[in-house]
């Protein structure tokens, strides 16, 4: 059996994919397959992949129509044969010797999920950022813990797929997959895996470079322009009911994901904001009716509220709720 499957969704990253593949294929760790899912690229990405495949038989290419990175990653997971699975973005870089380190650590600790840090990568320079190792919850260092140990602490961990090494049979056995939406697709896999894993460990090292502000990337624009927090909320709500753990997680789930949907309201593109506001208000009404126990009961946003004003209103609603206790 191959020890490690690396899955890379690829869409119009011809300027970056060679650097990404070189950072993987030139690692000291060799027992791997690199599953490149070309998601309907219209640039030269597929030509580059074919050149790599000719020179290295560890490269596997899946060529498909464009459906988004969530679908692409699920395709890759369906053909993966490694004992472990690692998801890499095509414009990012894996640090030298990182693969040997994460596989050795996962084997030593017998983990379902191993979580580590990542640098933010700006103009060829590595910097500590929002996903760096120093942001990991130190309370859980030097121990192996389970989903039961972190029921109130899930959002202390990074939700990104590329800061985690997964045991493949853990994902397959529990039918853990990416949500098939255009943005935010890793949230469902993150939450699902973190409520099912029996062995989770932290590795306090930065082993990945996350490229920031790449032109053309979904995350490059500071203005939000999709409804992913609303889609994610609905998917995880269904997941918790299907898994029979709704009561255990409803507070942390609603508070975490509704807060994210609210922050997006203050950052949305003005010419698209009306549509998002309509869907957001439907979500708010649903939450107020279905979950009559939180700060959202006293929350009254308007479409003209700025990000700062929404944060103030949220703070006041939380304070009012606290005073009523």
C-alpha cells in the first residue's frame, strides 16, 4: 500500500503549479502518490501536469469539467490508495521534509487527524499569520485527544484542509467529504471529522506555505461575493441531526457559523449585497425560531449596517443576553 496520497484540485494555476509539485516531488519522503484533479482549467495547467506525469509515475491526473474544488477533492479521495491523505492547494508550497515529519508523527501517535501550522506566503516570503503554529491551542499539546474532549473548543482549531493529515480509512469509514459548493467547501469536512475522530494530535510546526492574495483566487478579494456561510450552516445542521449529536453541539455550531454569516454581511460586495441580505434574514428567522436560547434573539441587523456596526450590535445582543441570565 502507498503510504501517502496527496490530493490537489487544479484550476487555472499554470503560473504556480510547478512550484507546488516540485515542493512535493523533491521531498525526502518518497512513498506517495500525487493525485492532480484538473477541474476544467482553460490555461496551460493540464499541459504542465502531463509533463510532470511523463517524468514521475507518482503523478496521477484526473481531467474533468469545472465543478469547484470541493467536487475535485472528493474525486481525488475516491481514487486515493494511501494509508494517509493530505490535501494541498495548487498555488501553495509544502515545506522541505514536511511529509516525512507529518507521516512519522501520525504513525507514532496513531492519529486519525494530525494538525499542524502553516506560514502565510507573500511575494516569496514566509510569515507567521492566521494559520501559524503559534495559533494552535496549546492546551492540547503533548497529548492525544478525541472529539469528546473538544466539544466546546472546535473553533480553536484551524478549519483548513491543508493543515491536517488524515488517516484515509477514518475518512472513508465515516463518509467524511467536502461540501460540493464553490467556496467554504472545507468547513463540512472539518466539522464532521472533528466530531468523529478518536485520536487527534497537534504538531506545533509550520510545514506549509499558504499563498496570500493570489490574483484570480476566490480568497483574493476582501469583499465577499458568495453565500457559503449560509450553505455551510444548513449542511452542518443536517449533519448533526443525521449523526444524532445535535443536542451536544448545537450551541457551538449555531454561535460559530451564524457569527461568520453575520461578519460576511458587513463585508459583502455592495452590488450583490441585497441578495445575500435576503438569504441571511431567512437564516436569522430560522435560528430565532429553532434555537431560542442565544444572543441572536435580540439581534436586529439592517442592510445598511457596516461591519463595525454589526459587531457592535452583536456585542450589545450578547451583553443583554448575559444580563438576563
